[in-house]
C-alpha cells in the first residue's frame, strides 16, 4: 500500500495514512505526496487539517471549518514548538523519507523557509 502522508511528532514517532487515526497533538511536520513538487512538507503551523490533503491552519481557520462544516473536514491535529536542534533533526527525517518521491519544488502549501529554522 502506497503511503499518502506521514506525520512526524515531537517525541520522534510517526504515524501515516496506513496507520489510521493519528495522535492529535505534538505535530512537527507532515509529509504528503504532491504531483508538482514530488512531496510537500508542512511545518510550523498551529494546526493541520485533513480535507482532500493536509493543510496548515491557525485557530480561526480550524474554527471556520468546524463551525461551517466546510469541504469535508476529516481530521484536525495540533502542532508543537520545540528546540531548533530537535526540530531540524525531525525535519531532515521528513525531507529524506524514502516512502515519498524526491522533493523537486516548493509548494504554496508550505510556509516560507525563514519560518522553519535552518534546513541544511
């Protein structure tokens, strides 16, 4: 079975689309397949919502979807802020995840690089 997405948590664990419902808190990054970019890595958001794919959101965005039952909201998970070194290690794991195509471009779904710390 092809993995559609994988969530990386602050404790170093992961959960993916084949595992079922993810833990709802402690999210550092979400990797998902993307036709244009190969893979998209979402990171640095307060919340992540699963519609047809994962999107980053703030509290108002989540409430808008929940209260208005917009676009078939399937799931909501919360992000977490951690130390830069731990973040970098987890982000690098997401960047090198062999279950997803290589990243070939940036996506509009992703936060600008300066909001995510160092990535080298």
